[in-house]
């Protein structure tokens, strides 16, 4: 169907948009390196998770077709491999062009052949002293076992002369004893990579053999493995799963150069990989070193304008956050506002507040040195009831979460692991505090992003703090269900998957469809990371056909194609990829006004979120906050710098109209955060000035007041006599 697209191919288009940032002339040179590295890191995870999953489906039932594209798993894999291969020249050109432009600032990635004779001599000595003692070469042939190649690690491989068959020499090219970047200049800008030096001198590791050919390789292994369960044994099984995943089947082999066909076929046979899964790269196989290069030059022309999260203008420094939320709902926007001065402040204050009796929270991904964990441990040590649902199945964060769960338990926190079948991906906090005069007050927090100080400075997210008692009751029910291993079916205000989110979203869309069919102006909008839920897509198409205006901001994969005549005429879709990762989720139903309904939450419009995870979305009911979110959405819809517009063929283009004033929504929101704080400061200064003037005025009038007061008794006395 021309209005639907395959999930995997749509995701690759998203990663292409990431790569565009690595060539955008508006992106500073050293920042472009980051986008090249992000592109590769994204692709690594895509192969590990998605290609791994589709590979398993091809083995299990290759006849089952994708509901959007009609392709079998094998056909999807062929399409993916073709698309990735076609992108490779662009990936290589992006990095080479950036490094070429950085040469003016002294940066140079030196190949061994282009190094000076002195540098070559230094590198040979470096190899002998710093590398060779810590690595070992393994000879492999049909008489000797093939070694296990670790996921995403680089190996130098050489073909060795052999009388019979093929012999291969393999050397691990990552050492823990030295830095990967080997500096050839005092400032580090002129450099060569460790694996390139190891490859150059690999023959010294096999002195009894003649080296015929050599190259660097990197294996990507599947990560498509998941455990289900709950209870105390679940953590042990998760530890076993993490270890097992390291040894899953390879799904891709990358190689640095043209290599002997016989030797490459031999390696593929040993790894049980078909040649179609071999990808040649003429740039380094691991681009993570590019982040380090950014530290070598502080020239502001090479970097983004420095930005730091602002103190939220909505919060006062003089009153506890809990009390402020009791007075009014508060909306926080990251990374433009500081998580440390808002959410973490709330947790720390609550941990030490003697009237707070309990803290309940869901955790998915945490920062390395988490202040959230510290606050929760403090709360438990202060004798409060602390319940933490920590998701051990957060992909690639399993080990961290296992360790955090142990630390929390040691501090006296009650730790649970969520439902047996599904991940709990919600961002939910409930604080209960004794109220003055008896009873309890509640503050509930619902967010779109993780409780993670690091990503809160890099991802755009929203957080709602509210004292609404209905929302608190719903939150309490969510925690009870997580504790009992059940699922919420009915709520007062919150949308809670897997049972009580999608039906409500579809019903809210139906209201707009009915409005349009009766001659009104139906409107549906959403800002999400991904869209592939078939039921939601079908409803959006129905809405478009009924005349409802649909505006979607979808950062990543999107299986719906906009602007297709007869199906999605009234749907517009755009993607924003820029300095910060767009991560907030906003659902809007209806035009402006009190009848408009707005939600924020942790769920995308993906089946895994709407019906296969525990997710929570909350209504934004305060009209001030609704207006703020509407304004944010409209600003993003006007972005003509970092936004791409989807065309009716599924391709994306930038829309920069020459007459329009340039608007980068992310930079706009940062400026707005600065402006809001400055406005607040100005108002406070003016208030102090007014108070001082008032005090001075009162002081001037005091003598007259005293004089009047002295005469008063006589007046009163005379008045009394006359009565």
C-alpha cells in the first residue's frame, strides 16, 4: 500500500537524517564528527536488535509477511542490506570531508604510509614496547579452532601462507593498556589509531609465516534476546542473559579493505555468515574516537554555542517544591531547564522531609553517578517507605540496573522488577506527605524521559508535577499493579498501557472524526519518537479521510506516509533532528480552547508501547500549561532549520523558504528558558524596588502618624462628653 512503509527501511531513513547533520554547513566542524559517530552507533544497535530480530523471524517462519510492506523477513533483510550498502559512500565522504576541513585547524588522521620516516620509526618502537607485550596472535586453520570474536571489537586478520587450505592469523586490536588514539603531535591533533599500527606490524606476530594479505574486521552480534519473569530469582536470570547475549550469533561482518576472497570466505564460513552480510568500510570501523577529538580544540568556531540548563522560572528558591506543586501544576522542559534544580531537588527535599511518608518511583535508565539513587537511599535510611520498580530488561542497561537494584536493597528500599511479560517503561513518581490537620497530600510526577541527569542535558523531554488527587489515585493503582503483577484496566485520568492507553487514544481520535463529520474542525496532533501501531495508523487514515487536520512530528521511524491522495491528504509529518535528541511525547486532540485535550507521557505510537509495555500518559489540565505546550508544538511546526518534511513518496526534504525568518526550535527554546528566567529576575527586582519605596514612604510619614496618635485621646474624650 502506497501510504505505508516498512519499519526497518523507515528507520534507515531516520539514520540518514542523522548523517545529514554530519555534512550540514550550519553544524560546527567538530560537532559534525559527533553525528558521524552517532550514525554508526545507531547502525550498530539497529543490526544488533532489529536485524537480529528479523533474522530470527526468517529462520522461524519466512513466509510471514510484514503488514505494512508485504515483504517476507528475507526480503526485508535484502532491502536493509542494499540500503545500508548504498549509504556507505555517503558515510565515508562525510567523515573525509569534515577531516579535510579540520586540517586548517591542525587536525590530521595520518596513514602509516604518509607518516614521516621519524614517525614511522616511532610507531614501530611504540608497537614493540606498548602494544606487542599485551596482545597475542592466534593461528587458525581447519586443524585449529576458530576463536570467539567479541561483539563490536576490532581484530587484525592476516592471511598466512599455507601448503593446504587457508590459514588465518587473528590479533585483538583493542588493548586496555594503551589509548586508541596515538598522538603524533604535542596537541594530539595529528594522530593514528592503535588498530592501524597493529595491522601494519601484524607480521611480527607470525614470524614463522609469510603474510599474504591483511585487513581489520569487526563482528556485530545479535542482541535479540529477552527474559520474562518476576521475583527474587529474576535478577539472577537477567545476569545469565546478559552473559549469554555476548555470545549470540553474528549478524554482520565489517572489513576495512579489499581482502583475499579465499580468506574472507573462510572467515564467513567459520562465523556462519553469508557474504551478503559483509560490509566494506574505508573509514575506521569504530568511530567512537571522534568524540575524543572534540576535546583537542576549544576554538568556538568548531563547537556549538555553549548552553547550560537554566533554573526553572516556575519554581521559587524559597519554598519547598512539594508546597509549590500543591499551589499549582508545574511543567518542566529539559534540557532547557535543569533537572538538578527541579526534579532532583524535589526528591532530595522529600527524602529529608519528616512529614513525607512514602516515595514510589519507576526507573528505566539511570546516569552513572545517579543523584536519584542517592536521594532514594537517603529516604529509605530516614525511615520512609520507598518502593522502586526498576526495569532490569532495559536493553543495554541491564548490568547497570542490576547493580543499582542491589544498592537500593542494601539501603532498605523495597525493589520490584515489574510485570512478568512486559517491560515497565513508564516515568512515574508518587510522593505521599502528611497534611496539616490530618490526612495526606500527594505530588505525582509524570514524564516523557528517563530519570537520568546525563540524558536530561541532551534529550528534549517534558515533566508534569501535579497535586491532583485523581491522578495520585491512578498512580497509586499503577504501583499496586506493578507490585502484584497485574495490569490497570480503568483509570480516572491517566492513560496506562497495556490495557488503558490505546483504547482511550483511539476514542479521543474518534471524537475529532465525529466533529469533522458534523461540519466542525477536527484536529489531531502528536509529537512522538516513532509510529508503527497498526490500530493508531488506521485511525489516523480514517481521520484524514473524514477531513480532520492531522499534524505529526515523528523523530524516527514512521510507517505512515503523508500526503497520499485519497488516504492521508490531510496528514502532515515532519522530523526534527538537531543538536539535542527529540524525545518528548505530546498528544493533542482538538483545536485551541478549554475543550482541547493534551497529554504528555512515556509512550510512542508503537505497538510495543501501546499494548506490550507499561506506559503512563497524563492530562495537562492547567490552561497556562496547555498554552505553553501548544506554543511549543507550533514552534516546532515552524522550524525551518532542523525540520524535514515528509513527501508523499516517503522521502524527507528540508523546507527552507527564502522569505521566512530562520527558526531552529531547539535554540529558540533555550533562548526562551533564558528569557523566562531573566523576566522573573526583572520582576523580582522591581518588586524589591517597590517594597523599598513603600518602606521609605512609610518611614517618612511616621512622625505625622505619631502626632495624630497623640492628639487622638483628647478628641475621643471630647467626643464622649458631647454624647
